[in-house]
């Protein structure tokens, strides 16, 4: 079995995964940048995009964990040279998650106004939020399908095809965003925030179609479910349930962050939206190395190549720190242009400039946490990931957030709490990984 973990090989996996990863936040960032520059109610519309983006991210992250579970199981079977025994699992997993996504649409579409009132949205912000969500939500099944197919490719150690699919989707979204939001004189009316939602929906449908075509043409994995259920489906469901609880904890963090920011006023939620979307962008950027860790750790674990797995963990610590500092440096160099890219409102820009440095400060810690998230997903150790995030959210983030809010820190309080939350996520993973694999590598 190939156990190559050279810098060149890791980057061969990581760079396409990075490009595929950043395509998702590009959908939200494009909406944010374009909506922030419309002529009518830009600040209120930008706030609505931020609120809906947080809620949709929650839904996608809760059910999109099929990607990690599928990737983990396939990569471990690949490492054990038993790939033929796992071919029928992906189609069954995709069917399960698609049915759940339809239930999500049925359960949230009629209650959109009630849901977003929980985020402190009122008045015109609430109206724009409902309009935007009731279009975007129909892209949910297509996004989950695409993410599950990406999990298949990751398990097969292939990040190239997901990169192609995601890049096409992101480019299409950017073009349609501009056309639908601003319109084309005498041809297409300006649709403002609804236009951004339609652009994202069309891009998501296109990516799902491309994903189906690529997996059918480039692999032996079928998309038509067959029965009886695969013997690994129980393991898959347990992984999903652990990741489900973990992701709920993650989204409780984002819910409280967004709710507090909204409560501070329209300019605050608009500035928070810019900061959090840039934070998401950086997170998905680092996801390239997290994906490489996910892909390689599962394969090496399946092959019981423990010394090589330990070397991989050590290398990714160095790469993670370097990537985090590089992202922070980029943010420092383009600090003011980034703000002007997303808004013209002086109050929003002032709040953004006064807060964004905290987002940059946490980048090295984010990189380590996200990379080791990827490694543990590849190992299939979802229960430990669940427990770590429950600890970080309930015992670190929420108490710090409420304390700093009581002191009047507002946006600073949110991002300081997020920084400690990230540290509380990353450090236990590194300690646990070394505790497991240093002894195993010595026995090999």
C-alpha cells in the first residue's frame, strides 16, 4: 500500500480540496459583497444574508456530516484493500440524507418568520430574511447530495473532481449573482436580495448534477440504492448521530453569536456578517489540509500504518500553523480593502475595522483545530469529537460570551469568546492523538 505522506503528495490532495472547500463560503461571500453594495436598504439586506447564512450553515453542517462519515469508511476499507466490499454503502447513505433534507424543507419553510424572530430579526430585516431563506432552502437537498458525493471521492483519495465541480458552481454563482441582483436593462429586472438567493439555488442544482455525472463516469460506485442495507450502515448511522450532536453544539455557538450581534443593532449584525463570512472563508481554506488529514489518516489507520500516521499528525501541525499565519498576514495586508469590498456604510465599516483583527488573531489556532478535526473524522472517532465540542461550547464559549456581554464588549466579546472556543477544540484533539498513536507506533 502507498504510504506516501511527502509535502508534495499532501499538497496534491490538499490544494484541490482547498479550492473545492472555499467554493462554499464563496457562495455566501459573493452574496455578502454584492448585497452590501445595492442602492436600496443595503445594511438591512446584508444583515438578512448573515442571519440566513448562519441558519443554512447549521442545517448543512448537521446533515452534511455524511461526507466525513462516507469518506472515513471508504478510506479505511481502501487502506485494508477491501474496497469492493463497501461499494453499495454510499447510495444508501445518500438516500437517507436526501430524505432527511426534504423533511427539513417541509419543517422550516412555513415557519421561516418564527425561526428568524429567534435570531432577533425584526421589521425589514425579518422580511428580507424570510424572502431570502424561502428561496435558498430549496437548494438544501442538492447541496447535501453534492457533499455526500465529495465524501466518496475523498475516500477514494481523489480531491480533483470535487475541485472541478465546486469551481464551476462558484463561478456560476458569481456571474448569476451580479446579473440577478442588479439586473440587465430591458432584459432582466433587478431582484436585489431575492436575486442572490436564486443565483445560489441554480449554482447548487448545477453542482449536484455535475457530481452525479462525475461519480457515475469516473468511479465504480453506483448511485442507485440496493438492498438489503450494508453491514456498515449501523456504523455509518452512529457516526452521523455523534456528528449530529457535535454539529448542534457548533451551531449553538453560531446561534448565540448571531443572536447577540443582531441584538446590538443593524450595523453590528452587518459588520458581524462580514467578519464571520471571512472567518468561514479562512476555515474552508484550511479545510484543504484538514481534508488531506481526513483522507490519509483513514487510509493509514485502515492499513495499521501507525508510525506513518504519527508522522502525518506532526507534519500537519507545522503546515497548520504556517497556513494560519499566512491567512492572518493576508488579512493584515488587505485589512481596509476587504471592508470596502463588502459595505459602503461608514458605521458598518467602523465596526468591522474595530473587530476584524480578532478574526486574524485566531487563525493559527483555527488551522490546528480544523486540521485535527479532519484527522479524527478520518479515524472514525466521532464520539471524541462530539465530547470535545460539547465541552468547548457549553463550558467555554457560552460562559465567556455572556460574561463579556455583561461587560459591554459587544462584537469584541463575541470574537474573544470564539477564540477561546477554538483553542478548547484544538488542544484536546492534539493531546488525544499523540496519546493514542505514540504507543501504537512504538509497538509496530
